[in-house]
C-alpha cells in the first residue's frame, strides 16, 4: 500500500519565483540607471549581456559588477563596482515575481495536510528578501538558506536537514526544482522523490534521466495524487 506523502520541499529561484523574469526587469532598470544607451537596440544588447554574465544566478556578483563596469558606457565614468554591488543588493529583490500557480499549489498542498519546506542556495540577505517580497514565508514549516547552513545544494546534508526539521521520511517526501544537479541529483542522493521543473535549464548529460518531470508547477499535485 503506498505511503501518504508527508512533505513537499521546493527550490526557490525559477521554481516558486520566476528569477528569469525578475532578472530581466532588474537589468532594464540597472541599464537605465547606470548606462549611457544610444537606442532601444543597444539597450537590448546590454540586457542580453547581463543575462549571459549572470549565468542563471550562479555568477559571483562582484565579478558580474566588474564585467558590467568594464563593458558598458557609463553615465558617470566615476561609478565604482561597489556602487553597482550596493544597487544589486538593495534593489534586485524588489523585482521578485511569483511563478505562475505558486500560491494555488502551496494552498492546495496545505489543505492536504502536507508539510512544506524550502531549500535555496544563496546569501541569507538576498534569499530571505525574495521570500518576504513574494509573501510566501507563511506557507513553509522549514526554510533553509545555504548561506546560513554552511553547505549548499547538491550536498545531501541540506536535504537531510530539511527532512529532520520536518520530521519526515525521505521516501515519503518530494522535492521540486529546476536545476538538474543541485535540485534533482541532490534530492535523489538524499532519498527523496525528485521532480525536475523543465523550461529553465537543460538537462546535464552526465546525469541519469529524471524519473519525474513537470512543465508547470501545478502538475506536482497530480503527480503526488497518483503516487
């Protein structure tokens, strides 16, 4: 007889919030604020430059700031990398946007009396700011940020820590995320049933194909109900 689902744990960026859309909106604001732009076409080129430089959020922000500083014609030639970094940390979270269906999925899972967790890589300041901007903290029984835990996904200790705090068994728990290695591989290594949310990252060829995959967040409900 199948066991009842005890817990569902989510990634944050490009899972519960659409970081891709947020980063584009922030980039447009950043360019308007700091860069001397000739026309709409050049602005779009700068937006694309920032998207590539960001590496889906996995680029050191100081490195990205220095790259922008060296590559963009600046309104103020005396602008420093510190100013760009300060702007990032003060402003980026304001562009946080929920993934389609996030609130509905969280509410439906709560009504099923399923415990909810959140595991995210990143700095405590940045990730907590995004969680609060999205107004989703109240849904979670456990929130773990790698910068506070001292290790980051795909380290299975993060997943084990979440399960311990949720008092849930891995075989009765699901994990949903967009990153093939950090999310799917990491969660599987810890014994959870991992679900790959497609559409943001290509699958890593050196990893086994995922058993569970979805194209929109709300598909997780049917997947759990069938288990």
